[in-house]
């Protein structure tokens, strides 16, 4: 087995926000599986919080919690594929008490020749009291009540 090539990674990256925003979980998982066939997945979301392990915990659980309320857009010009790694700046769109809001995250994905995946994200974690999405983070990162 070898790491996914640039064409496969670009296809996956392009489909990532499209399938997420369409609410098509199975197609999103199937697309992920074209570049990450195994369960050897680790995720720091964001870096500095407890590591998540396994495809279900790292990817599918995040879908279940965030997808109903958050929409994604890869910022124009910020998608990079370098060897077996992908990076982007993601716009996270959601509704807040004063209307639409956007929070940015930097995300990196390293795909191994053994089918593994390491995900690292960087963003400001909202407090649990945040009116827009604090309830999500109370469940997702219960130990970070004050945010990061």
C-alpha cells in the first residue's frame, strides 16, 4: 500500500465541504475512505486538547455533533497538497444570536502509506457559555469550559 497521490487527495479535499454541506454523511464517509481506508486515525481537534483515536471517534462523531449546525468553506487559495499531506484554512459558518457568524480553523491531514491518518486542527475554542455554539463544545470538549 502507498499513501494517496495528489489527484486522490485533491478530489477528497474538494468533496469534503461539498458533501458536508449537503448533509450526505455516507457519501462524505465514502469519500474519506478513498484516502483513509483503515481505522488508524488520530486527531488533535484542536491541538492542545485530548487526542481522539479511530475513524469513528475522529471523523464520524464530529459529523454527528457539528454537521447539523456548521457549514464549511475552504478559503480561496488556501488548499495545499504537499506530498502525502493536505492543509487548508476552513471557514466554519454557523448562526449566532446576531445572525450568521464565521470562525476560522487551520487544518492539516497527513496520510500514511499504511492507510493511517493524522489530523491536526488549530482554532479558538468557544466558551461553553457562547450563545451560538457553546453547547456543542460543552459536549465536544467538556474539560475546556473557558475555551482556548
